[in-house]
C-alpha cells in the first residue's frame, strides 16, 4: 500500500476463487451520497466485477449502502458505475478479457489523495483442486508461524 492511501474494503474471497494474472487501478464516477457512504465504510465488494461495453469500462455488482442522512435524492445501492481509465488500458483489458475463462474482478476499494479508486485484477477461475492446494498452503504457513512464535 502506497503512502496517502486508505483502504476501505478488500475482496478477500476473490483471492481464493481466482488466480490473478495482472492488476490495474481505476477511478470511479460517483454521486455525493455514494462517496459519503464509502467514507463510512458501507461497501460490499463480494459480487463486484467489471466489463468493457462500447469502449468504456463499467463496474457491476458493487453494493454501496444508501447514505442515512440523505433526503429523497439518495442513490441506488447496486447501480452500474463508470470506471475511469486511459483508452489504451481499456483496450488492453478488452483484449485480455476476450480470452476464454478470464474475468475482471474488483479486489480492493480505497482512497488515493482523496479520490475513490478500485483495484481491478484480470483473473482466471480456480478449479476445486487448486482451491484445496491454496488451503493446504495457507495451513502450512500458519503452522510454521505458530511454531516460530512458540520458541
């Protein structure tokens, strides 16, 4: 994590379900009530993914809870949100996503210099045996750490 960044939410489940091939940073187009709700940490990244549509990058499935202090002008919690990236990066992602089995997952939502950003990862879904290997590796690391702490 770089200096001046404040992480709001992390999609830890994505690391278990997908193997990440590359990561990218994108800005978000938000309304006022959405940014206030994000600052309160009322965000769920579990089902969030991005898709290239007509040369633009769109975020789907990100749940930002309604802002309690807002009036009738509140936002819809799961609406599609536009992501801001350079055209060359969007073209690169579109080409990568054309490959079979690859998807664009949101791994982290954070503030960088006061602006809301998302970290996107091009990922390939893991098979069940890959997940078992990840669990075994994680358990081995825990037992090593536990043994080192006891000394």
